[in-house]
C-alpha cells in the first residue's frame, strides 16, 4: 500500500498504464507492481472511507456501493 506522497506520483503512472493496457510488457515487474499496489491502495482507501461513516451506516454503504457497481 502506498502512502499519500508516493501514491500521488505513482497514480499518474497507473493511469498511463491503464490507457495503454493492451500494449504493456507483461513481463515487466515494475508495471505489475504499480498495478497491484495502486489497485490495493485505492481499494483500501475506499474501504477506509466507508468505515468512517457514522455507526451503523458503513456496512449499508458497502452493500449499496456493490449493488450500484453491479448494476452499471
């Protein structure tokens, strides 16, 4: 998981990789590391934000978010 400053820099690389995902070198471990660590950092950040909701609403928010993603 990245801390805030490294993520601010790496997130730009993450977006560039996603934009050219069809042409990336699958054997490049640095690309794999950026994809894995960025995805994990984003996932944990969303979970942490949802956990910060008032008591009794965080679990509901997770379920609503999951349903909205499936419906999209």
